[in-house]
């Protein structure tokens, strides 16, 4: 939750920024800020989610620590973002997860999922045919329920993030393609070639690795969806050939989901720690680790699907997928939901 | 322990002019060492608080509209300085200003059209994305790439003069003393505006109430040493550029956010609760620079800007919240003014206001009659609570005293001859061009143009 002290600190920072405005060209945070003369709770959270943490404004700031004003916009907005995740969270009693969601919690959840799936295994020596191990209907039942819950939780969060009465200007109709901005991570490099990791150190890698991760995730999701359609609509049964659409999508997606998180992990360690909120290390790491484990076990499963280890590997993979799924609404994943919501709001604010 | 360093060019000062000089000298092939007085986190002198640069152009550019010709720029300089400008040097600055945007970009600096809310600059000034500190970061990064050395937290403690030039420069850092021998030296160490003792010699105890808007590292040490060594001075030694800033601003380094833009909307009173100048004389961007001096001339160097609820939202938000009260008497108590005096002043003002149609974007017809002094525009009765008050102090931007230079940036000695190997750039010589007054962004133009000239001349001399 955003404590009164944290809100006051964020308001102090935004007030200094709004009286200075040198960073106006960097990103929408400053452009949206300038249309306001005061910053209510909802405004602060909106601006926090609009921030992509590119880092430019910290190094440009004449008031950055050790200046007595102590302005660190990326840090303060990162802290506010975490509070906003908690505030928008559904069901509300789960909001405590954001500060506890470390690697250990996620891995435990994955193992618990594996243990829960293990009794459902029909055949321990099947090869090639995943549904011989866990029947199609069982898989659809489990992941359908988990998926429906995740979608509902995220949709409610999205709705809540759009809910707070913002004191900005009234809607003037879409001005910018917000979804395109979200999909291209435009504001991770809006002011120049790339986002920063230290004073005048700019590389494209953080953005590239994020793209690998996001689009890898999307392709894996597409792979599963296509496979489900093959099964249900066309009655084509797995296993599908290595050259088939679901396997190709899954392989490329899996590779992206391998390279992306590994890259993000290495970029994280190279970034100036001043740019982030150290309290969110567990949140970030657990999401990266779960994505990584999902892709590693998925690719292994594909490579070894005709071996005797397949049933065990399948349970391990599904355990990670299920663990990843149920933590989506209570982990780092939500940043994409709320940032997109903020970009949509920004695009409809009249400038 | 004193260590010795030999280098082609020593640049004293790590702000805009110093970095431009260093980069230009390096481009000539010289080895360069920059001596910066501030620690790394506060590097960049007053340039870290700047945001734009004035640049002439004969046709629209990707950043500036229309044209801003050489003659128009020179005319502006002559006008704001009341003729106290060396026209040869001024014309050089103006002509070379056209190339400044490309120069900045060549080192990774990023530029943009004027910020929103900055009036009347979209023809004349390019803005630095992120402000002057971001530009300094780009210059320092370029300097590092090009192999230019930088000493931080380094105070110049002595200049060893010989043969009409500087033989060596003594530098003290927290844990080191260094004697730097250079073939040529570029002086880019700024004015003396943060030297409170020096200010006191001129202004007496009033200086205790001045706020210094920029870096605390502009002590004028190098300027003093050069004047003592027989360099010719330029600019009025007693004058400084000052604006009215919020009295709650930090003593140093408050920069732009401490300014107050509501003077023309209300009235300004001194500590006796009395008005002392026409708050509506002209548009605020044209008048803000006189209010530093006006406040400096009031008792205890303090004044109070007072507006009512009608003015809310009409001026740039200040970083400090206004003192707010439901009545004038209560506001006076919050500001430690005499309630009777302030009530009397406000009542007299309100009685004198003539009806008119208020429009802050033009010189409107809202004025007072029969008041001393009158308020000639934007005068509206102060009658709608809440009433807001902001305390004002003189905020010093820079001092005018500097070293006289020629067109090649060589420092001129009292003999009339240029020093053998001493060049100057930036605020330390800006008085040649800006004898008084100011026009937005010209400080950075002078620093960039003369930084390049000084670095280039010094570099050429060193590698010859």
C-alpha cells in the first residue's frame, strides 16, 4: 500500500519536477505531469505506471542526490508502482504476495503443482503422446480453470487501475497509438537511441531482451492455442511433427523465452542500482526464473519427448507452467497490464 | 606530497565553456587535462542548471522556426546590454552560434525545440533534452572517449606566472596536491557569485540575504589570481544578474525551481507591508530579471508576493507551497508582517483598481489610478480568499566582472598585450559581450563559442 509518507515523498518529487520541466522531452511521464498542478493519489499511481524506468531523468537531474532536494524519479516511481500493484490487486487479500513473491515462493509453488499433478499421471512409460500421460480433458480442466482465474484477476486489476479519478484533462480521444507504444516499448528509448544503465551508458539490450521475453511468451501461448485447436477443431492428435505449426511456434517462442530472461538477468546486474527499487528484487527475479524454467523444461520436453523420461519431464514442465500461471496476477507480470492501461490513459488525455 | 603532471593544455573549470575548450583542443591533437572544482556529482558549474542556447539561423532549422539573423541577434545584445558590449566579439559569438547545435550533437548532446510554457523562444533558442546537466554528461562522456583527463574536487591554489604567461598551475584535491605544467591554459572557472566574502566586500551585510541560484564552486579564485597578476578586467565589478526567488530556497544550487512567476498577477510588498514598484510594468519574461535587484534594495532584502484565489493556475507552479490564509490579516501574520500595514496597503490598492478586462497574455487595461507606485497592467482587487503569499529574496545568477579577451580568446594584460599562453572562455570572460543585462540562453552561447575558440587556439599553439 502507498503509505502517507511515500505519497508525500512522491508528491514532493513531482512538484520539483513540475517546477523544472527540463525532462519534458524524455517521456510521457513529464508530459502528463505538466497538465496537472497538483498530484492526487490516483495521479501519482498513473504516472508511476506510465514510467518505463528508462533512467534518463535521474542522470539529467540537477536535483538528484546528493543535492538536498534528493530527486530520484525512477526510484520513487518504482516504489509507487509496487504500491499500485498492491492497491489494484484482486482478490485484495493476495496483495501481500507482491512483497513476499521471491524465487523461493515461486519455486515452491511449482513443486507443489508438480506434486498435485503427479497423481493424475496415467502412464509413466508413454513416449511422444503427452495426453497418454495426462489426459487432454484433465489438462484442459486444470489450465482452463487456472487461466480463467488469471484472466479475471488481471481484468479486474486493469479495471481498477483505470478507475481512479484522475485530475488530468478530460478525454480528447485517442491521440497516439497506445498499444503500439506498449508493444514496441517506444518509451524505453523515446528520447534517444536507447535506455540508460548508467551515466551516458545507453544500449539497446534491455529492450531487445524484453522483446525476446514478451514475444517468446506470446509465441508459446500461440503454440498452445494452435495445438488446442488442432485437437478440438480438427481432431488432429499430438505429437505434431517438428515442422508443424504448434511445434515451430513453441520452439521459436521457447528460444525467445530462454534468451530473453537470461539477457534481462544479465542486464539487471549491470544496471545502476540507484535506478530501481531494491525491495522489488525478489519480484523481478522470481518472474524471470519462472519464465526461464518454463522455457527450459518445455524445450527439454520437446527434445526428449520420445524418451522414457518424458512423463516425469511433462509433470515438471506443467508444474512450472501452473506455478507461473497462478503467480501472474501477483507478480512482475502485472507491470505490462498497468503500463498498457497508463499508456491508454495518456493517449486519451488532451495535450 | 606534490606530484607533477605535464600536459599540452590545462583547462581550469569543468562547465560548458571548459568542456567545449577541452574537446576543441583535443580535436587539434593536444593532450588535455580538465581541472574541475566540484566533485563528480556536482560537476558542470552553472551549466548544470541551464536549459538552452541562443542560436542564429537564416532559415528554419529542424529545431527553430523562421529566421534569427546575425543583425537581429547583435541588435538584441546591444539592446539588453545598453551598448556595454564589444561588438567585434559579440558579432563573433553571434556568427559562430549558428554552428553550436551541430557541435553539441556531434558529441551526443540531444536538442529539442523550446519547452512548453517558455514564451517567445521558438525562433531563437534550442533546448537541451534533459537540461544542461544532461548536456554536461554528454560532453564528459565524449571527453572520456577521446582521452581527456579530468580531475574532480580540484581547487586551483596558485598560478605560477612567468614570461607573460602561466608556467604552472597548483591544484589541491582532498588527498593530493598537483603541479600542472601546460603549454597553454584555458581559464573557464566562472565568476565569483558564490564567494560570499567577495560579495560582502561590495554589498555589505545585505549579501547575507542573497541566495545563489547556482553552483557553490564559483568562488572566483582564478579570476582573482589573474586580476592580481595584471590581467585587464571587464564588466562592472559590483554588478550581478539576479532574479527574485523564493526566500525558502537553499542558499546554493536551487536552480530554476525556486523562481516565482506570480509577481505580475498580484502585488509585492516589503517588510513594512508597503508596495515599492509597478508589478505590472511589462510581461513577466521581460521583467523577471529586474526583481532581484528591486528586492535587494528593500530593507533586509526581502519582499512578499501576494495574490488571491483568482490567480491560482495562472502561473507556473512553484516548488514551495504558498503561505495561504482566509484573510489578509491572517496572511500578514503568517508572513510576519504587520497585519494593519498589509491590510492598509491591500485596501488602498483595491480602491485604486480601475475596471478593465483582465488578460494576462496582453498588456491589458487593468490598472490602478492615484497610487504610488501605480500598477499599470493586470491590476485586479485582491479580495478573493484564499490569499497566497510567497516570500522573495534576491537570487544571484552570475556576476559581470571578468577578464578582457581578444577575438582569439587570449587574455589581455594591463600592458595591452595578450598573455603568452592564457585563454579564457565562458562566464569568466562573458562580460566582454554582456557588460550588463541578459538575454535567455546567451550565456551558453558565449561559453560554447569561446570555449571552442579558446580550445582550438590553445590546442593549435601547443601542437605547433
